[in-house]
């Protein structure tokens, strides 16, 4: 057996120049939990039903209008944020535009840019998300969770499955979007 290529001992490296679509993948991977979206849809439907039943009562109309408009407003704001947040982040965060290299190994994750090198152990990875275009590792060294984005385009095709296996083995939580 060749232990050098074994998933548990092999390190995977990636290098890339960030692009605006990477920010879009980061924002979309964070997303809104499906349960929360379902809650807003249920509240909206409840507001519709109450609006029919309370159409002649002023207080009932006010409550049903609130139940109709609040979730709808939230969903519209969420939709607009999904469009504008990646663009705003790309324009304002210079660090997100620097050439980056990443090494994912059984002992941890190392992210290098021209001005900084960050090293994280797997114990610091709270959540790992795989989307169709990227792996996002949320590491929390202290108070705030820091996302580490590894675009799949930066990996060789034969490294994607071992990367997934390495992340699912070592990360405390893994989600596929």
C-alpha cells in the first residue's frame, strides 16, 4: 500500500488569483438556513389566510398585513444582499484580491498570501461547506469566525475527492450545498 497517496497522510495544495465569482461563492455558501426560509414562507401563508378571514376587522387587517409584509420584506432584502454583498466585498476588501495559496493536510490548514501566513489546526474548523464551485472552511481562532475559501478551480480534478475526504474526516461539521 502506498501511504504517500493515502487520504489520511496526503497534503493537498492549491494556488489561485481570487476573482469576483469567489466572493459570490463565499456569500452563497453562507446562505440562509432552509428552516428559516420555510418559517418565513409559513408566516406569509398564515398572513394570507388571516387576511381573508379578517378583511372586515381593523385590528385583524393590521395583523395580517404585518404577517404578509414582514417576511416578504425580509426575503426581498435577502435577495438584494445576495446580489450586492459580493460586489461590495470585492471592491472594499483588498486582502480578498491577493494571490493566495493554501495547503490542506491532516495536521491542519495553511493559507499564504504575499503579506501574511495563517495556520489553523482542524480543531479550529467549526464548519466546512462544499458548494459546486468551492470549499469554505469556517475557522474560529477566537471570537469571530474566519472563512477560508478554496475554489475548486484551483485544485487539480484528481484532488477534489481527496480534499472532500480530508475535510469530512477532520472537520467537526460538514455540509454540502
